[in-house]
């Protein structure tokens, strides 16, 4: 027999801790669950608790986004939803984790959940385990932390799942909107390379045989095509290197800030990016406030998930002002970054005492607004990209037709 310590919640959401002698962890789970307690941690009494997560590794390129990709928000939302349902029905938390580990769709997700289980069995709380396992956003661990202190873990997990589902849905809308312009750009670039590398040189031989004067634009395109054809490996490496360099530059804080500031000033696109960042930030803040997380922590985490340095800095400045006694609405107005409509909504929330509810409504409205602006932007980009593709093909066509006219004139 061995003495184990356990942590959990009773049917009223009250935190329960205690010790129990048993032959195994499974026996402790059965005995504690029989007392209508939802178990979240079991560990040997006197076990040494680790203060840091083991097994996490990083590479020099991970900060530039070239490391292993984390599980998607949609997969994490599914895990949290399953855990919430099993917690609500009284399934011991360690057993619930075993169930979601088996059904996890990726190896990385299974590994992370195994690490979470190890943290919990080792005596850490669920929120601390979530922070250490490297899977879940800080927003989720904060929501769970509040639930650990006040009960209703199942509700916190369900709210976290809702948050991640909304985040995944918003990201999907953005990616779908970007897909069409990206595809057109790739087609246009590929068409240009094929035509100047394989098509135009065939006509160049004809022009040379006919001793026709070749225009400067045709000579320029022929030179590029000849260079690509003669050095295909350096060309491919150059394209890949450019993509890598752009990604690394975007991950550099100073360059990222400068580009983000510039993009916010671009007509149509700038306002869309601003609304997108605000939607992410205030959806996070509203979700945290609805689960009784403090406004200071909610604003800090909202700034982290905004994804735009300008909005990030503005939220932190507003947080600093609120910390020194300024109302949230005045603090947001002082930054001169947030829309007047948003500031007015926060003002109403402060006056009526329904700040969390109104911010949730505002965040949902922002998501709808972003969706509409994305569709409008795509409707503008489509004809522009078609015109650009037509211009590229037309330029190459003219570089062939003009010398052909010279050939015809010489024949006359």
C-alpha cells in the first residue's frame, strides 16, 4: 500500500484535497470518484514536483516559424470539448485525458497531452499543466485557473473550446479569402516563367534568322529567360531563399512593427487588418472577462493574441492607464487607435455594469464586420489580379508581335 494525495472538485464545484492509502493510482481514482469527486490530480505523497516542463525543445529557427507546427485551434477545441463533457458527467479527469489521448489526430497532440497527464499525476494543477505542456494558449490556462479557484471546471473547458472554435473559424475565413489571390499570383508567375523560358526563345531564333531588329523589351525578357534556363538551380534556390528571408524578416520584431504600421495606412487593407487584430484581441478579453478573469490579465492576454504590434502596444498602454485609476473607456480613447464605436460600447458597459456582456457582443460584431470586409476585399482583388495577369501575358505577347511586324515589313 502507498499513500497518495489527490485534488478534485465535488458536485458543488468546491475544491477538494486529501490523502488516501491504495495499491495504485487507479484504485485512488475509483475510491475518490465514488465520493462524487471529479479528480484532476493524483500523486504519491511526498513526491518531488518539477517546476519546469521536460522534453520541450526548440531550435534556432523556431522563433522564425520553421519549427514543428503546434496542433490547430480546431483540434485543441475538440480536446477541450471532450474533456468538458466527461468532466460534467463525472468521469475522473485522468481517465478523461486517457480517452482524448487515444483519439488525438496527431502525434504531436498525443505527446503534448501525455505531458499534461504527467504534470497532473505529478501533482500540478490543470492550469499549470496546460502552461507547461506547450499545447494550449495562455488564454485557456487562465480560464482554467479561475475555474480551479472557484469551481465549474466543465464550464471553463467548454468556454475555452468555444473561444478556440471562434479563433479557428476566423482564421479559416482569412485563409479562404487569401487563397484566391495567392493562387492567381502563383499562376501568373508560373506563366511568366514558362513563356520567357520556353516560348519566347523559339521566336528569338526566327528573328535571328530573319535578321530582324529585336526591341529592348524583347531582349530584356530573352535575357531573363536565358538566365533561368541556363541556371535553374540557382533560380529555384533564389525563389526559396527569398520566401525564407521574407518569413524571417517578418518574425523580426523591428521589421514586423515597421511593416505592420505601414500596412495599417494602406486604404481598405489597413482598416481590414486593424479590425482583424481588434477582433482577435477583444474576443479574447471578452471570453476571459466572462469567466471572471481580472481585467488586467484579460487586457494583457488580449494584447498578446492581437497579432499586430500597433494594437498590442495600444492595449498595453491602455492597461497601464487602467492600472493607475483611469477608466477603461478613457484609457482606450487616449491611445487614438481604437474605433470610437468600440470606446462608446465600453463606456456603456462600464456605466451599466455589463462590461463583459457588451464586450462579448462587440467582439462578435467585429467578427461579422471582418467577414464582410474580407469578402469586399476579395471582390476587389479578383478583377485586379485578372488585369495584372492580362498585362503580363499582353507584355510578352507584344514582345513577340512587334518583331513579327518587322519580319513582315522586311518581306515586303
